[in-house]
């Protein structure tokens, strides 16, 4: 059986197909069908000839096989220095072999490639910083994921996730109505404490257009309220689009480039429609990576920029604290050892290392902040990046991968971890649960709300 | 034999190497694709070159990057090998005398004592690089026969050059062997991973531009390699 009913080379295009996949608990049927899936070698080789250009070919060719990248990869370190986890080995034994074989590889091989691309690499891009030739396996595994996706060899959850983007323009089955209603409802819930709190929907020409992660709508709606409250206190002229509010992209993790393009174009259309001065995205790393850093290229924008200036939530917070729009009550600053998780997606891959530390200087009592080691652009992946958190099939590997971050955190001695990234936040929650570390972890929003001064005129009447 | 190697073969190998490397570079640049690489090379030349220069220079400096500092043994072997590998062919007195007689020009030259030291360092480092490949599991798994061939090709002119230099046995024989090995190396450079002599700069420039343009350069922070 070449093409399965659930596992096949076709992207998920409609609700029925999504429902059918979701009904297959844990992807049992899906993975069974994958065992029979044919590899379309002609398609594979044709795609490589068209898209694998000199940058990657040169990387594969000039790799000196020197192994200097080994120690840079947290998955190599945490898996007892298994030589099969050396970044150069991982890419040479997958993409390197596919190219040597001109795409003539079999089903079993593609299973190995899939496991390598999603369970042995989180696309954290750290190895690229440690290779003397500047060979970036994270970039190449991102590419390999695209090849796998095209052939139908993609983890079940990510096939669904990419499908969600195609059907709902969101990573989950959250409709535009769900989004607006949930946001309004959360704002109403908090109106008593913050008189005048609103969520301006589709306001044209606002200073800020705010975009979110669909998980917030579905699972953490209080995050929406917190965002509204902070914009309110800061006196921002802000809005949310009724459509085009989802900043994340599971299609990026899946390697579904078609869905990636559709998703960001949808958000960019909201920018064109509402003409805000800037877009601010929520505390999510891959969302920023997808919509702000990689997105313009999927959408074919030659300047590599979205239609309006886009910043990450941490940049907005730093600016608001710097300019005094948000004022922290010094008595309420954090007075316990606290550390900060640097998200690969916007620290290593978007240069926001100093901005986050500026925030720390405002919200943590001097002397209580402890850096992880290594940190900033050299930080290790949380252990759940690149979609790893969400893939049931690779859960044991993911749990092992968390050990790196667990030990980094334990070594700081801090009992609180600030994690302004959904993926990192999840990974830290899971490592705490899995290994009973006894730490707390938090986004910035709740911390800020607990310590910012509310201006007199915004306070509720007694 | 000597006349053939210092005559036609010299011109052939020399041109194959230089033209070949240039072709490799041009093909590399032509194969860059802003949308596939997801780097807006043309839109931000200033940021791009700034990132590129930092990316190349930090790595050319011994212990200039975190990676070099974290692996001091490898760093010593790498620079021990490469100082000689790059400087000797270009700046040895004997080479420049030869160059002058052939092409009518010569370059700056280095003192003989330094040349001897660098040459020995190349041979010793190459030997230790081979040991490293065998000893470390993370390098062993990557190593193929091709890697040993590259090391052999690169080191042969040094071994034979030194044998000629110290007139071990038959000077004439070692000199012919030396020139033969050297010309094989020159011809091999553009067609093997020795093309890294130019592609190292291309690849580091590209990644530097990636960081300078897309991954942080615009935020005014620069990457600490
Ligand atoms: C085809 C071009 C070349 C010619 C004609 C040539 C010729 C010579 C000559 C005449 C000597 C002097 C031997 C003596 O001391 O009497 C020499 C030495 C040497 N050559 Fe070359 N060579 C060539 C290319 C190379 C290359 C490409 C390399 C290295 C990659 C190399 C490495 C050396 C070394 C290491 C020595 C000995 C250095 C020392 O004095 O300690 N040569 N070569
Ligand atoms: C400016 C010129 C050059 C640069 C920037 C350069 C750079 C590099 C780099 C970055 C590596 C990989 C790192 C590593 O092994 O750890 C490497 C490896 C190597 N290079 Fe070069 N190289 C240059 C010239 C040469 C020349 C002229 C030769 C030969 C005569 C050479 C022979 C080699 C060899 C044999 C290796 C592999 C070493 C090993 O087995 O570990 N390189 N080079
Ligand atoms: S450090 Fe770079 S050149 Fe060395 S093995 Fe790793 S990828 Fe290849
Ligand atoms: S990108 Fe990260 S996870 Fe992937 S091989 Fe490199 S260091 Fe390892």
C-alpha cells in the first residue's frame, strides 16, 4: 500500500481530514501506514536539485569531519556522548546519503531520517556557532524536515499541526470567533479590577497590533487578560486583528513550507489591513522566528522584513520599562535567586540577549539574578524545541533531552526560572514534573502584573 | 622528469589550482539564493559585511572563538598545521626563487629558521591529527578514507620538501618527488574538499551575513562567536 488513508504525501486541507487524523489516538494507524509508505525518489531528487543550492552542498562537501561540533550539541552531551549524536554525523548520514544516492532511498531509511530530524535535532542552531567552517546543522535539518514532510514521513502531531494552520490559520482548532470572544470574555473578567479595560478589535492605525499563540486562547486565556492589562496600564494605543492574530507556526516545525507561507501571509494581510505602527507578538520564541524572522522569506519579501516593524514581547517590555510607561514598585521586585531561560529562537537567532537582561535589571532586586551557564547566544536548547515537546512518538527521547536544562537550572541554585517562550516554558514545566526538581517557572506577564504600579486614574474606585 | 615537472606541469598545476579556486568561488556565489537561504543579502550590504568580517576574523585568530577556546588541543593542532600549510608554499625563499625564474615575480619571504620550524609543525600536527581521528570516538565515526587521503595529499609535499631540504639520501630524487607531490596537491585542491581554502571564506562570510542581516544584526547586538 503506497499511500495510506491517514499517512500520505498530501497536506491536510480540510476539517474532515483533520478530524480523521485526530480520531486516530496517538497516531497508531498513522504510523502503521507509514511503514508501508513508498518513497517517491523522483520527487525527492527533483526537489533537492531545485532547492539544495551551493550553501548546503558546500557545507556537506567541505565538512572536515573534525568533530568540533560534537560538544556543542546538547543531545550529544546528554546522550552519553553517543557518536551517532554528533551533528556532522547526523547530517552526513541523512541528507548527505540522500544526495549521494540521488534520492534513491527506501522506507526504512526515511524512518531513520525522520527520527534524526525530529528526535535528534531541535534546530537550535548551536552547532553552527562551534564549527570552524560555519556549518549549521540546524539550518540543514530544517531543510531535511521539508523533504520528509513532502514524502509523508512526518510525526503525527506535526502533520495535524500543519493541517490546523491550513484549515484554521492557527496551530489549533481555534476560530477567529473563538479568539475574539475569549479575549473579550477574559477582559470582562478583569474589568472590575481595571476599570476601562478593553480589547480593541480591528482598530485601524493603532500603535500596536498584538498577536498571540493559539494555545493562550485555548489553554491559558489568562495570558490574554494579562496582555490587555499591561497594555492598559502602559497607556498603549493597541489592537488585535479579528483574523490574522496567530503568530505561531507548527508548519515550520513540520517542514510544510506551503502552510508556512499561507500562515504568515494571513498575518501580514492583517497588518496591511489595520496599518498599525508596529506589531508586538506574545512571549513565544518560535512564533517570533516564524512570523518575524523567517516569514518574510516564505512570503517572498525581498527586504526580509514583514510589512510593519515587528517586535517580540520582551522588546516591548524593555522599552516600556525604559521609558517609564510601566513602573515597577521597587518593594515588589523579585527577591529570591532567579534565573532566565534564553530562547534559541529569539536570542541566538534574533539577537535579543541584551533586551532581556535589561528587563531583569528592572524586575529583580540587584544581587538575586543568576545567569545559567552557558547563556545568551551560547545557551542550550530547553530540550523541547523544534516541535520535540509535542511529539508523542519521541517522548522518551525528549524527556532525556530535558536533563541538560534541568542541570543548568539546578546549577544556578535558583528556584524561579523566567521563561518568556512557550516552548521553553513547557519544557521547564515538564522537566520539573519528570524529575521532581521543585522549581517555579513563569512568563514575564504575571510577574510584571504583580509588581507594576497602577497609575491613580486607572485604579478602581473604593 | 625534473624538466617536465618544473616546465609544463608547473604551469598546468598552478593554473588549475588558481583558476579552479576562482571558479569554485564564482559558482558558490552564483548558487546563493536569498529566498532559499532566507538571507536578504542585497538589502543590507553594510550589516552583511560587518557580520561577515567578524565571522571570518574571529575564526582566523587562534583562540578567537568559544569553540577554539573550548578545544585547545584541536586549536593548537589546527593552527600548527595551517600556519605552515598556508605560509610555506607562498613565502619560502626557495619557492620565491623558483617563482621569480618562472613567472618573473616573487613575494615576501620568511627566514629559513622559521620556515623549517613551520614545516616541522605541519608534519607533526598532521600526525597528531591522524591520531586524534583514531583516538576520539566522535571523530572516528565521521572519518572516512577520503579524510586520510586529504591529509596525505596535504602533507606529502612537506615530508618530501623536508627530505630534500636536509638532503637525506639523493637530493635530486627527493626534489623531484617534492615537486610531483606538490603539483598533485595543487591540481587536487579545486576538485576535493581542499577547495575549503577558498570556500572556508565563502561559507564563513555567508553565515556571518546570515547573523549580521537576519539573526540579530539588525538589533544592534553582535554575535559573540
Ligand atoms: C610546484 C611547485 C613547487 C616547487 C617547484 C617547489 C620547490 C621547492 C624547492 C626547490 C625547495 C627547496 C628544497 C631545498 O631546500 O633545497 C622546496 C622546499 C619545500 N617546499 Fe616546495 N615546491 C613547490 C610547491 C610546494 C607546495 C605546494 C608545498 C606545500 C604545500 C611545498 C612545501 C615545501 C616545504 C615544506 C619545503 C621545505 C621547507 C624548508 O626549507 O624547511 N612546496 N620546494
Ligand atoms: C587560508 C587558507 C585555509 C583556511 C582558512 C583553512 C581552514 C580550514 C578549516 C576551517 C578546516 C576544518 C577545521 C578542522 O580541521 O578543524 C580545515 C581543515 C583542513 N585543512 Fe585547511 N584551510 C586553509 C588552507 C589549507 C591548505 C593550504 C591545506 C593543505 C595544504 C589545508 C589542509 C587541510 C586539511 C588536511 C584539513 C583537515 C584536517 C583534519 O583532518 O582534521 N588547508 N582547514
Ligand atoms: S565542526 Fe564543522 S567541519 Fe567539523 S565535523 Fe562538525 S560540521 Fe564538519
Ligand atoms: S541544531 Fe542543535 S540540536 Fe541540532 S545538531 Fe545542532 S546543536 Fe544539535
